C-alpha cells in the first residue's frame, strides 16, 4: 500500500511513523485497525463461513452422491454390456450379409449347377460302361439335366440383376 491508499498515515507524526517502523507489533496493530484491512478480514471470515456451510451441505449430501455414483457405475456397466452385445450382433449381421449377398448366392448357385452337371456326366459314363439300365439312365440323367438347366437359368437371371443393381 502506498501513502495515497492509506490516508491514516498522513495524520501521523514522523515519530509515530518511526515507532511503527521499529516496532512490528505496533505496525501490525496499526494495520489491522485500518478500515480497508478490517473490510478484507470481514470478507475473509464471511467467505470462510460460506465455505464451511457449503462443506456441511456437501457432507450431508454425501450418501446421495454415493448412491448416484453407484447408479452411474451400474448404468455404465450396463451400457458396456449392451455395447458388447451390439458389436457382436453387428458382426453376425455382417457375416450373414456377406454369406447371403447376391454375389455369394450367385457364386453358390453356379457352383451347385456345375456340380449337378458333373453328376449327370457320371450317370452318362455309368450308362456307357454298361453299369446302368436304359430306363434308370434316362430317369436319372433327365432329372439331373433338368436341375442343371434350372440352376443355370436362375444363375443367369440373378447375374443380370446383380450387374444391374450392384
């Protein structure tokens, strides 16, 4: 503080000022009696009381805070569990989407049609080798060829749709 902010210093004689400089207790007493210092002290005490009151309120609400913290922790655990389930379901959905995608179905349909063609060829070879009577050959061969043509036709139709949409 300078002299202009402490007007009480202006009213003191030089001897009194010297005494204040020489005696720390007198200086302390003088400054603590200043209105500015008293105001600061009063504000400090008021703030200390407010802090104490707030601390008591906080302590009174501690059980409520603890309960809310536990509820939050339980909710977070539940969220974590649900998130894990969600991630697993998304993974399953992705796998199923890949498994049943139009491209995958087309590939499997073509593979299946070719497989039936091979079975028809084996039936024909069995007939040519004399291992199969004519009636059995015709029935089995026609069944396989019909299935093969049906699958190839479906594969062509699906391929046209896949090419158009994807």
